[in-house]
C-alpha cells in the first residue's frame, strides 16, 4: 500500500514532534537530577567527628576561653595542674552586703564561659530558720534568694561553714578557711568589692607556678600602702592545720593577714592589667586612655581610702573627693562605678544601699 504525500508529511511531522519532545523531556530530567544533587549537597549534614567523652566532674564545655587574645593564646596551650575541674573561684561572704558582689562575679564567669569551678562559702547560721524569738535580720531572705540563684543560674556550689574562731564573743570566718578546700589544687579569692571585665586574665593565674601556699596580687599604686586585690591559695591539709594551730593563740585580723601575704605585683604591659584598683586612677597622667583601660583590664578592685564601697549611694562630697581630676582617668572611674551599679541591678535586682548616717 502506497502512502500519499499527506500521510508521509504527517508521519514526518509526528516523528519530529516526538523526537523534540523526548529531547526536551530528557534535558529537563537531567537538569532536575543535577538540581536534586546540588540540594542534597547543601542540606547534607557534615560528617560526625567522634569526640572523647568529657570528664563527668567538669560539666562545662572545654571551649576556647573568651577574652583578650594575649591570654587566649596562652590558655589554649596551657591547663591548670589537674585540669579545670581542680581549680575554683571561691568567695567567702561574711556579710549580707557582699552576697550580691559574689553573685556578680559568678554571673560574668558563666557569661564568658570560664572553665574553673565556683564556690560560695557563707555562715551556716544563715540556713537556720529563726523562731519568733529575737530580732530577724531583714537581709536574710534576700541573701537566701541570691544564694539559690547562684546555685541555679551560675552552677555555684554552696558551702555553709561554721565559725572557726570566737573573738570578743563574735563569730569570725577567717580567710585561711579556704585552705581546707583540698578538693582543689588552687583557688582564687577576690576581696570585695570589684568588677570583673574579662575572665581570661584571671583564668591565666590558675596556670602560674606558686612557691607558697598563699600569694597575693597587688593592684595598689606606689603612692599608697598595698594589700592584695587577688588572693591565690593552694589548699592542703598540712597548710590548713598549721594555720589553725597558730590561730589557737591569736585571732587573725583580716587586714593584718592580707598584709602578711607575699605579694606579686601586677606588671602591666601597654596598659594590659590583670587587676587594677580604682584608687590608683588618681595617680594616672594625661597619657592614660579610659577606653583602652576598660578593654584590657580583667578585674577592677573598687576601693577608695575615704569612701564607702560601691554598694552604697555615696554622698556627692565623698564622690567629688575620691574621683580623679584628670579627664580620662575620671572617665574610667565613673564608668567602673556606673557598670557596677547597673550589674548589681541586673544580676541581683538590688539598687544601691543608702549611706549610713
């Protein structure tokens, strides 16, 4: 049977349409598969790197400590003896006024992911519920609330302590009690009150060698008598027993004890300070830079010889007398006090205390 010219044209047209339709389908399929492969490559999870299990003693992640690169590089290569689970920041709070200061310290340690442990030692009598007899301390409920927050929010270990000595009928809690914390190879104590700006410089102190059981870092100026603004201790049964035996015949005054601790002066390089005391700002000159000081100092010990602590709303006369006269040191001084006030409110929900009459 012969095909007519019309039939032949229809066959040819149909074949052309089929071929181009198939080619179009094939190109679309190829593009679709390529797109799928690209999407799979994007959303495919990265290969899992098996890490060794962390120490169950140390709950925090072993990340790179934040802060100044000067200390970061050192801490990335050096760890304290026994690891970070064997060192601790310890605050011994004897008065209700200083509980918030301890909480502010641990808030910064948590925020900046310091790997050291945290301990608050406080009078055991604060845990005892008072009966209707006697006068109830109006600050006891606030202190208990802050201590609970420290444990819950900042992973602080709370350790109630009995008074070690009786002096004139008054309970005392000597700083030497920190030597009894033998679960740690080294502890750091920061006398109240102060402002932690960067934890890496303080963490660095855990890695330094110590030749004595107690060592202080002085932040005072050369123009005034100095006492340690940071105290490092190596707890041990022997050291604690020795100081306890000597205390049987003498009740150590805190200031007297601190003055006898061997001092290691803070050696700043280009205004990089581990610790600085606000009273030293009076002796700075025109070369001082407030912005650089606040960015390169780890801990500011807030202490003036003739002024109440930063927890108080000091009289204007006292403030005018204590603050530096040169602009840049004065700017740093005011910024430190303002940051302390703001952090006290943010962390503890407390305003400044009224100055006593």
